[in-house]
C-alpha cells in the first residue's frame, strides 16, 4: 500500500527533482564500492526511477535487475547478487527484517547492501514528532531509530561498513515547520544567522543526528 501510494501521489509530481537530488547522488555513492561485472539487484522498488538510472549508468559496467516484491517472486536469486540497492525501502516496508533476510540470502559471500532510510532519532523528527510534514503514513510505514537500525542489521547477519547521516535539510525543514512560540524559532528564524544554521547542520551530520541515513552493509557469513 505504501509503495502504491508513493508511486501514485508523490513520484509522479517530483520525478525530475528526485532523480537529480536523490537517485543520482545515491548511485554516485554506491558506484565507488562496486567492482566491474557486479550483479546488482534492487528490492521492493516504489517506482522505476532508480532502475532506469542505474541500468543506464551501469550498462557497460554491471548487470542490474529489479525485484519489485521479492516475497512473491519465485524463485528468488540465491547467493548470486554482488550488491543490493534498498532506497528508502525500510521506510515503506511492512517488515524490514524480512527484507534484510531476503537480501542476505540473495547476496554472494561479502556482498553489499546500499540503503537509505529516515531515522526517528533525527533532529528535525525529534523536534516535530507527529507534526513532521515529511513523516506520515502511508508514505512511511516505519521510522527506525539509530539504535534500532544497528540492532536490525546485526540481527539479520550484516556487518556495518558505513552508517552516516549526510542529510542537508534538517535545519531548513525545521525553519519552515517550527511554530513562532517554539524556543528553536529564535535560533532558526529570528536570529537570521546563516553561519549558525550551517554549523548546526554540520553538527547533526557529524554526530549521526540528521534524519536521513545512508548505510552500507556487508554480508556476514
């Protein structure tokens, strides 16, 4: 339901922007860790944007396949994929544990997962809570905490290679949403100090306190 909602109500209105700002940077990041002739799979896609861009980019470098709903694809690839892309899949899956179990079974020894997700422990999500304009069902079925995500990855047989929060929009998101009587409004709007905003965003990134997570996992035998 989440994937259908996203494709019908969000993707069609923001396709070009998301390709430029989300999908291509994701592929830039992943490409540096892939080897020639890699076999790459995308699990549980919400839309065709990533597969279209990835197929175009990797056509001379690697093979790329999309598994829209691996729970009903038969047979699933077993020990054949070198890398799996999970772009915001945890947010939109009813069972992130099962997704990672399927990914683990499909990867070759030492295979990699490249994932992104929204964190409930991100600064803007903590401040706005249920009033956050970007975290709502059915767009988001899950919103993992940093600690919960770490436990999930370890429990499903993965080693964490990278867990960073390079998000750049926490401060600007709060500037647009914060009420005038909230104490943070002074920092974010009344103070009108661009250096303060930049330093705060850099702090959130450095200490994994931004709400947008970027994760690379390695299959652990």
